């Protein structure tokens, strides 16, 4: 994990090296200040030597200023290095997610990924800044201060050795006790982000059903669980303070007792005892900083493992070694295809699918909820891969094509239509970044979107709010269809993408597709019979299996499911033609 994360230090390696070097210099300078203060007391004040006091005072002041400057410089380098390190990790996470297939994305929840980008990366950033600054300063100070106590006090320095041993054991126990608790807390952050994301994205539904109190209660429960988990850890961490105080006061009392006796026996001077008190403070503060760092690293370790879990995730869908970059036509064949969202051959979502679609055909797909209509069409552009069998486009297995080439030739309007914040024109350019205004208008006319766009004051420069919240569902669907058409694909897939448009607009869409883009293979997933009855052929899916495949007339005569759906939607009208 550490090796993986540290590989993202990158261009901030220089700052990462300079920060601890300057910190070490700062510590070495600070170590001499109590020693100089002892000299001022013993050789200056006690002997009445003002010249010595003045010289040592000036030297102490200069060292203090240099130490301050070194501290500021080290802090700046450490801040730059840690912020840059966090930036590189976020960039790596984002780039990695762009490579994920739908299977990979399904493994990590949206809320979990957001937590990794925010809380987890922040934990790593704070930990890294501590590592290159405080984790250098504290051990350096601990070692050098201890050596100075041995040099000055001799056997009295054993007090500090026992103190270090006692604190080391106590802090180790605390750290091992809180690690599993903080690991559990990261999962609680995921729950909070999940509730927050779900509530905000579905705020209109919450308002419509007057479920504000329920959502508040659910969110409060998530925050209470996080609070309880963190408090459980804090109840253990809180022992750090009392243990530190007990150790510090014990050292001071023992140092005062034995130091006073050593002064009387002239084994120690007053100035040396004062410097030992200063070094006592340095040693114990160093131990406190080390304990704080170790607690922070404990929390960061859980965050680091979650981040590396994403970075180590291998995309389940990759290009073949020698991919094909040319798709001859929009013909599609499913041969003995089995598919499972969980990659479990015992739990199949699509089973033994065999079907042949000719280039330029319009194919309708009908089926009940959970019949895997979306899974069927998502196999064509390789948003998922089959478990067994083969899907071909243009006579070639889709796995042999370059992914970009395949997906540029298979335009898909997903069941959940998504528009990004920006103008209508900017959203349309997602389909083809080089599209001209004339091409955009033509695509929008074909998608029955141009008419309502022209009514907007800003027309194609109308700003779309995030998620397209300032336009209707039907308008959003038609813009998404126009965006897909701009790709000029060989295959156009509409996954229940006209559900929000009225029947007249739906009819105009189907007529435009038939007359304006006859060479494009069109696959229309729908709930309404009227949306697919004019298709060249219609697929009936039932529980992941093909129950029927034929024209509207053939299915009315031979397929019970299709006939029942037709009769229920047409209110029993005997219109089989």
C-alpha cells in the first residue's frame, strides 16, 4: 500500500526531501538553546560575568531566529508536498475510474468513491504532511534531547529512558485498540455520503411524497452511527492525555528530587538542572507528537487501503492486443450468450441468447421489469462482457474491436438520461466535438428537439442546470437522442429513452428514424407497444430468456406475453395489423 501511494509523489519529491532536511536542521539548532541557557546561568549569572551573558544571549537569539525561519520554510515545503501529493492521488483515482467498466463501477458505490476522493484523500494528505515534518521532528528531538540529558545529567537520564519505555508500551496498546474502530468509521462515512447523495438527487420525490421527516430521521441515524463509532475510538485515544501528563509530572518530580540532591553533592549545577527541565519538556512533547502521528496514521492506514483498493482495481473490459479499428456495418449477432451482473454462472441475468439482427433493421425490445432488457443492449457496446458465448457487430466479436471505435459506432441513450451543466450546444458536442451548428440543428430536428429549443430565449446557448433540472423529462430525452445521433453511428440504441415523451412525439421520432436514417441499425427498448409495433422485428424477453422474436403481426398470433401486453395497453382493441 505505502509503495503504491508514494509512487504518486511525483514532481513534489523535491519538496518532500527538503522539508525533513530543514526540520532536522531546525531541531539541531533548538537542541543547543537549553545548553546555552545553562551556560548563561552557570557561567554568567552565578559568576556575575555580563560579557558572557551578552555573548550567549546574542547567540541564543540568533539561533532562535534561524530556527524560526527553518520552521517556516519546512512548513511551506511540507504543505506544498502534501497538497501536491493529494492532487496526484485524486487525479489517479479519477483517471482510474474513467477506465472502469460497469462491472467495476458496480463493485464500488458512488458514495464510497466520493468518500475516497474527499475524506480518505484528506486523511492521507494530513498524514503525509505529518510524516515529512512532525514524524521527522519528533524522533530527532527525542533522540538528541535524550543524548543531551545523558551528556549533562549522567545517571539521572535513566528517568527518561523509563519514561520512554512506559509511554511506548501504553501508546502501542492504544493504537492497536483504535485501528479497527477507525476502519469501521470509514464505512460509516460511506453511508452518510450515500444518504446525502440520494436525498439531494431525489429531492423532488422527497418533496412530492412529504418524506422530509423520514429522510431527516435516516440521515440522523447515519450521523449517530458515525458519531458513536468515532466516540468509541476517542474514548480510547483520550487516555493519551492522562498518560502523557502522568509521565511528564512523574519526570519533573523525580528530576526535581534527584536533581536537588545532585546539586547539593555538586554533581550537577543549577543551570544544568534547568536545561534538563527544558529537555524533559522536549522529550515528552516529542513522545506526544509521535503518539498523535501514530493515531493519525492509524486512521490514514484505513483510508490508504480504501484508495489503493480502487487504484489496484483492474478494468474488467480492456482492448485486445491487436484491436480492429473499422466496423463494416451495423449487423448484430448473439450466439449462445450467457450473462450475469455478478459474473456468477449459476445466477444468470441473460441465458442462452441466440439472435441475428441485420444492418439497418429497426428492432424493438419488450419485456417486464427485471427481464434484463438493459443488460441485453449493454452487451453490444461492451459496457458489460458476456460470461460465455459471443456478441458480434459487423461480423466480428465485439471484444476484438478498439473500445473507442466500438462505442463511437454504437450510440446509446441510456435508461437514465444525463445532461451536464452547461449550454445545450455544449451537451450536444459530447456526441461529436467537431459538429457544426447545421449538424446539431439537423440532429435535433431528427430527435424532435429543435422546435422547443428554438422557443428558448437563448436557443442552443440556453444553460442547462446540473442534471438538466431546468427542462422537462421529455425535453431531456430528446436532447440526449440528438447527442447520440451526432455520433453518426452504425447502431443506435434507445434504452427506454422515449418514456417521457408524448405518443405524438414518439410517433414522429419513429417516422424520422425510418425515413432519415434507414441505414442505421436501431434498437428500441420500450414499455409501450406503440413504440415498437412498427419495428421490423420485436424481441420478447422474459426472465432473461427470449420468449419470442418476430414482427408485430407474427407475435400477436404466436406469443402470449406480447398479446397480453398489447391487449392491456390497447384496452382490448382487436387491432392486430
